[in-house]
C-alpha cells in the first residue's frame, strides 16, 4: 500500500488504523493457495468523539505520525 510515496506492507492477520481522507494505491496479493480477504470499518467524527469522551481521551496537538498505524495484538 502506498501513502504519499511511502510503501507499507501488511501481512495476513494485521490490524491497522489508516489516516482519514488519504488517497492510497494498493495491490491485493493472496497467499499461495489462499485468497485475499479484508474488512474495512469506517468511523465517523461523531463516533470517534464519543469514544474519546467515554475513555477520557484528550488531544494535546493534532496527530503528526505515520499514515498507517499497525495495531499490536494484546496477548492475554
């Protein structure tokens, strides 16, 4: 996947957050003997603000990090 000339490679089972309103270019390559599957979930501003309020999350400054943030699984 390409965001602003940066290449990101994701593997099966990866979970990630992507920055909103970004034009992306990507190739869907299935594993050998498998098939490509993905699920996209879009959260609107109202939902994000609600989550922020419920969890007492505040923003000190606008996010300036990576365009794609891979989420690490919680081992429990």
